[in-house]
């Protein structure tokens, strides 16, 4: 089986973000970077499937500047066979349609039986790349997977829906699966596997060689949310605080 897993490098969400000079994205300097959380589940599931089959070939792909090699190396250390970087210093300017188009151009002639992606990225959160990629490749797309099984050319996925509901769907390969929190527990790369990853193939392809689509969506501005309301600090002994709270509830709400 020929498997592709797509990953994205995103800022650590604990980083201190600053809006860039253009006001269209965040300033990327002085940020800590990591693999997108949902994509870690995708990598783990792809590696588990490779281990199940024994003879599978697993490629990991990411789009971005030189620093994305770090997340590719982690995926290689987790068990992927080779890595492909679609090199783009301005990846943040590309919309979901362009990202999916570039990956589709890479994947079309390589006969992937199964493609794994994360459900969405932690920075933009659009949740579009996986479904667009599946549509462009004209293959079944199974989203928000929280359980996955493969047997005899067919995949069965348990999907997370709204309101706590679950749905079970089945499709024949080739297919695409987007992965949700709870699908698995991503492994930590061991030191021997980290060392082995250094010898694995890491191919770099300029994004211009694959991208032929204009953007469908343009990010106009990025801003911090407006601060609304204020907090009231109560001080005093317990019985005084209780009286103050009751007074506030009577005055400002219909609770009492």
C-alpha cells in the first residue's frame, strides 16, 4: 500500500503573538514551532497502518519554509519512510484551495492508496484542505475520524458529529481520512529512531513547480479581540462577600 500523510508546522499556541506590519497575519519571528496537533494523530494512524500491513510505503509531506523540515524529521522518527517538503517562504499567504491544489498536483501521478490529514490546523482552523484535496483527487473523503480500521482494501471510520453523536462509514481505497482528537495516542520518537530518521530521504520541491491556481480567499486583516466588560473585585470577610454577591444578583440579574 502507498500511503501519504500531510502535516503542517504551526506556532506553539502558548507563544506570544504579534500582528505583523501588514496587519494580515502574525509576526513569525521569535515563535516556537511544532507539528499541528491534529496532524500528529494522522501520522500515528498512518504509521500504525504501515505496521499492520508490513509492506506499506509511507510518505510525509509538508508545505512551508526551511523550518518545516523539523516537523518532517519528527514524522520520519515516528515511522514514516520518506519526507517531501513543498518549499514556500510565503506559505502563510496561500489559501486552502492553493494548498490543496499543490498537494493534489504532487499526489496525482504517485498512486496513493490512502491519504491522512489532520481535521484542521491550529492556526487558521479552516478545516478545508483535507476535503478539498479529496475532491480534487476524486476519492472518497472521510472526515473527523475518531476510530479507524482497515481490512482487505476497505476502511471503516467512526466519525465524530455534533451533539455527541457518532457515525460509522465505510469506503474502498483509494480514499482520504481526516483525523480528530481521540483517534489514537501519538508515539514519542525514540533516540534510535531519531538517529535513523537522519538517513531517510527528504526531498525538496519548489512550490512554483506544482502551484498553478490563484487564491480563492484573501486574508484582509488580523486583530486581537476587543476587550469588553470589566471585572468587579469583592473584598472582605466571608459573610460580607456573601451579602455583596446577593446584592449584585438582585440588582443586576433575575436570578434572585
